[in-house]
């Protein structure tokens, strides 16, 4: 039996993976917004949560689960090849090896923390969005998008910073990073919400899909259950 592929879903999947990979690269830069110290990935990473919301809203939790694991695999492959490029010996005519290694060389602890936080945060976001859609009978998209993002981003930050920097940074600093990242990423969702609403409405109209997860399993490992 042949299965058709929704072009819009495929395009969102590509954008999702691209945003995750870019966010990982930008994480190496520390930026300041007022008195807040943040990582550069904050300018693009929240887009992945917006795409997550769109996919759950239009195609349901099953497709979101496939998307999250695909994003995880794409990120893993990108990190693997970037590290391979760091480890390979530099040519004698190239003098930027130290700068390249300093910029792209990631510690295993931070990579592991990033992968775990992404998976848990993304699945929290998707499951909250899915369950709230059932409870509200499809109403209140704005509220569902914001609440799911707060829970997802909160879960991501609660895991990432202690796992990556526990024992290195003071507990108070880690707590401030968790709070500031969650609030700013959620605020990002609120600011861009009018665009998200229009995108979701347009995608529903053109795909003819508006999935409700009535009998779905929220087991994150049932990837083949589409």
C-alpha cells in the first residue's frame, strides 16, 4: 500500500531540523540582553516549538513524535560530523585549527544534556498541546500554544542547565538561567503567536487536515505508529 506524503508536513519537518542544527551551532555564543546572559541559540530554537505546535494541531501527536525523533537524529548526525571535522588533523597551510576547535568542539556532557533536554521538552510540549486540544474540543489555540510552550521550554531548561552545568555554576546562577530562558522563549511564542495562528489556519485549509488524538498512545518510542 502506497502512502502519500503531505508536502507541507515535509517542509515543516525540514525547517524543524534546520532550526535545531542552527540552534546547536549558535549555542556557542553567549549574548547579553539587558542584564540577562543567554546563549545565541535562543534566537532560533523557539521556532522548533512553534513548528511542534503546528504539527500537533494539524496532523496530531503521532506525526509530531516522528518529527521530534527525526530532528533528534538530524541533530545527532550534525554533531557527529562537526566533531569529526574538529578531530581531523589540520592541513599545514591552515592556521585556524585552535579557533575552529574552540568554537565547535563540544564537551560530551553538554551534548548529552542538550539531547536529553530537547527530547523531553519537545515531547512534553507535544503531549500537552495534544491533550489540551481534546479537552477544549479544538478551541483556544492561543492558550494551548502558550501553555504547551511554557511546559515544554520549562522542562527543557530544568533538565539542560543542571545536567550541563551542575557542580560548575552556582545553584543560584543555574536557577536564574532556567527561569530567564523559560520566560524569554515563552515570550517569543507570545510575540510571534499572530503569525503562528495564520500559518496553522492556512496549513489546515490547504492540507484538509485537523487531527484529534482520541486513541493515541503517548509512548514516545512508538515511532512506527503513524
